[in-house]
């Protein structure tokens, strides 16, 4: 079965600094990859997704992610973090049979 | 407003007392799914449904049942809850499958004593 690893449990960045959240997946075929964000006490909201085509994917709120097949990675980036970006971020992979696996999540703290 | 609703939002119960958490979506989505969220483990899929009367096991189905008699509803049933089922539960729906964008409900925090 497919799996996702998010190596960083918690990341702290200063407001205005750049951000990169790491995601590595394991799946034999071409993966469907997602990044979701969860604000405190809320459900999850989709930031962006990759199915095929251009490996650099643009999402909402100024986020982007790059699919690198050779590294089995799908890292999330933002050039300048805002205080409202403080949340938990989840990477997920879906197989062809609709079985969805999430990573354990990375909690982002933004320092003023 | 397009949304996924779950009820109840909070529930404290005792071991062995059957309970049902309801999930309803108003977006006419084919796909619905249940997840549990535990600290350090992220979200794990319990069951999913591609359409009415079609359900499949996810990663952690033991101790849970689901049904999909109507397109809009996908209740999660715990026949005999145990303390290890204490968790935060999310229902989600999507237009055409797990590879589509999923829309999540607000969550149900369940405590089993």
C-alpha cells in the first residue's frame, strides 16, 4: 500500500520568511498527491493537488508544490509566510483504487 | 451553502454502548469517506464509499461499520465502542472518487470511557 512521510513534526518560521514543508511518498504507480491545511479546531481544506502534467503546482493562499518523481517528493513552499498560515499541514497520496493515505502532519508556528 | 455536516460534534460515551455519527453532504457527491485523526498519526481512512450501496474498507476499519443507503448520507456506526476508539473523526465527500478534491466536515470529537 502507498504511504506518506512528513519528516518534520513541527516547524517555526518568522513572518515574512520563506517556507518549505517536506513530503515523501511511497507508491509504485503514478501518484495522486495532495496538500491539505487544518486550522485549529477546523476540518481540512485543500491547498493544491497534483495528478499529472506540470510538476510545479500552484494552489490557494500563495502556496505551491513541486512533484519530483526521482526523489518521491512533493514539497510545499511559500515565498513569504503570513501569521494566518499558522496551522497543521497534511500531505496525502491516493492510489488508483481510491485508498487515501495521509502523512502525520507538520505543525507550522509563525513568529511575529 | 455547500457543506458536509456531522452530528454530534462532541460525544462522550461508555464502553460497549452502540453509537452512530451521522454525515450528510449537499453537493451531490458520489464519493464519501470517514477518517480518524490521532496525534502523531495524521488522518487514517476508516471506510469509503464510491456510490450508493458501495462501501470499501480503508486503512483502519476494525470496530466500525458504515452504510450508504442514500447518496447524501454516510453514517459511521460503532457497535461496541472501546476506549481505543477515542479520537477526532472527520467525514469527507468528493465528486468522483478519492482522487478528487475532498470536502471535509467540521469533525466529531468522540471520547469512550
